[in-house]
C-alpha cells in the first residue's frame, strides 16, 4: 500500500487499493466523521463568510487548499461565491480522502455535499422573500451557474444522477414557488372580483372613452376610411358602458403588466405577464358560468357581458402592443394574442346567439301561413297588421335595451342583424306570391307602414351611453343602422310602388328616386307580380334592366 518512494499513501490510495477487496459502508464512518468535524462543520458554520483558495505547489512541495471559515454573514442571500469556494473544498476532499468506488462516492456525497445543500436551502428559504425576489435581477444567472457547477462535479464523479440533491433543483423550486405566489395573488384578486361581485350583480357602471364627433365617426365608418377590425369591433364612436368590476379587472391587468415591466428579476417577469394571460382566461369562463341562465335569455345581461368582455379584450390587446418587447422577451406574445382571441370568441358567441334567437322568433312570427295573402279581406288585413305590430313592438323593446347599453357601432351590428332578419322575412313573404291582386295592392301599403311608417325613429329613441343632450347628436346612427339592415329601406321603397303605374315606376327609377335599396332585378320582379303581362310591361322591364 506504500508508494515506490516509501511515502505514506493518501486515504484515497488506500481506498483504491482495497476497492477490489470490497469496502463496507461502516468502514467509511471514521473518515466521514473526521471530515465532517474537522473540515465541513467549521466551513459551513460561517458559510456566508467562507473563502477558499488553492495554492499551487512550489519547488519545495506544499500547496493544497486553504479556507477561511466564519466571518460576517453579509447581505448576499445567493451565496454563489461561497458555494463555488465550497465546491472547490469538496473536490479537494473527494480527490484526497475518498475513493472512486460507489460506496466511497455515496459517503462523500453524504459527508461533504449534503451539508452544503441543507445550509444553502435554509439560507435561501429565509432570505429569498417575495420582496427581495422581486428586486433582485441575478437569479437566472445563479441558476445557470449552479447547473454548470453541478455538471462539473458530476463530471468528476462526486455527484451522480439520482442522488436527489441538486442545489439548482431546490433553488428552481423556491423561485417557482415565489413566481406562482405572485401570479396567484393577481388571480385571487380577479376571482374575488368576479365571483364575489360580478356574479351577484354588485357594483355600478362606468363610461370608458367619450362621445366622439358624430359626423367624423359617420364619415369614417360609412366611408370605409377605417378597416373592418378582426374579431370584436373597436369602440370607435361613442363611449363604452362597462361594469365597475370589469373596469377593476382591466386595471388589475394593467397593474400586472406594469409590475412585469418594472420587475428587475428576469425569472419573475414572465410569470407576471402570464398572470395577465391567466386572468384573461378566467374572465372568459367564470362570468359566463355564473350568469349561464341570464346569458341565454336576458338581452340586457348579454349586452352588458359583451361590453365588459370587449373592455377586457381591448385592455389585453393594448397591453400586448404597448409592451410587445416585454411580452416577446418573456415568450408570452403569442399567448396574449391567443387569449384576446378566446375572449373575443366568448363575447361574440353569446351576443350572436342572442341575435340568432331573436331573429328566429321574428321569422316564426312573420313567415309561413300566407300571412300577407288575401290582405284585402278584413280578417286577413287585421292578422297581418297584428303580426307586424307585434314584431315592431319586440324590435322596439330590444332596440331600447341594447341602445342604452351598447356602443353605437356594436348596436348597429347586432340590432341591425335582427332588424334585417325581420325585414327580409316580410319582403320575401310579400314578393313571393304568384301574383298580387289589385285589391291587395291597395291594402299592402298600409300594412307595411305599420313596420316602416315611422322610419327608424322608434328604434333610435333611447340615447346611447355617454350620448350628449341634443336632437342631432345621434344622427349618424340611422345610416349606420341601414348599412346593417338594408331590407328595411327596401320595404320603405316598396310601399309607394304599390300606388304607381308602369310609366311612373320607370320614371322614378330613371331619376334615381328609389333610394338605391332596390336593384333593377328586384324592381322588375315587383312589376311581374303586380302588373299583367303586356307589351307595355315588357317595354318598361327592358328599359329598367337596360338602365340597371
């Protein structure tokens, strides 16, 4: 067991020489106890002040490892320099005390490395608080340095896969716990707002934005100077009426993104951006779950939820644009865009479901059964008038509800779809007859006037959110609504045609006085239903089609 020169063998040489003979774990206990008492314990007693250096052997020999134990605890909770120094001490002990066999490696890990893992964990758990974690910016570097250090120790044989004692793993868990805690704080606040107040209808409403100049808005919307947005239309004209809960959730989203932008810790910042995404996802599901029955039937609830979700969507979209660099650095840009899309889908699905339900109700009322046939008879006339009066009443009530809640462009989009469905039903029923008798041409204009005689006035009687006083402040809404419900104007243009002759219809068409809602084909279709076949009819139809 002695070297050729007769020098005393190191403990490692002795263990290596005995390796083939088999080493029992208990035979290493004296060496472990000696290392722990004389080296490890003093070093770890002052871990924060530990400094280790390696002296290069000189000509006269010597050299080796020197360390200074104790010293002030210091203000640095990360301990990276001290852990690096201790790793050098561990390598020295591994190289000079323990052997390379599995039993020796296990003993070295237990005696030398596990104590520093326990000491560092205790220091980190106490020192890395939520406050200090938010302000420190070098945790990502610490993780990478620890992983590199552990890889080096594994390469030397001291650490092996499955030892279950990586410092980097514990630090990563600690940091993840703090990150999740910060994110859960925002989620808990949002859940409290939604479940605690929104589901019960608590809180008031607030106006977001202001009523813009109606002429400028009308020119932009109807003239096509502003492109049709994807998903939810922006509130480009008028103010958005939202619940105070939705306003607070939007404020919470902004606060989370601001925290992420000002956070010095690159490990925490992505979690704060993720909080924005998770709160958005919470809004997409929880309110709809709490108000499931109301969103299936109540027009006011559906419109209010749509407004609230629109506000949240545009808050997320605005934050994603304004903090695009931050979102991209955190790898969350695509996720934020996806959440905005999910929110848009949630809002639109409920609103479009409401539109479809209301339109179907009106179609059932106005279609089928020949409701506009034989209207020259008193009972048929009364039946048709009653149906149109009922339809107009339903439309007027729906318009009053939605107009007082929805922003003008949203109102035109959704109410216009319901109004269009009703007007298409009436137009198709009137013009689908094989022929319209003279007596019916005298009765139908008065019947149609029940629906269109007052124009759009009954549907626009209520003021939109934030709309100022004054009779002309909402004038742009009528053309905006007609863009969405062109069949209303078709019915209005159809009424005077019943009292015109062929010559007058042609002259009105040539002069462009029909208003542009009816096409040449539709005018000729009307002529074919009302007027008998004759050379004059063929002449006028040809002239109108030629002009068209």
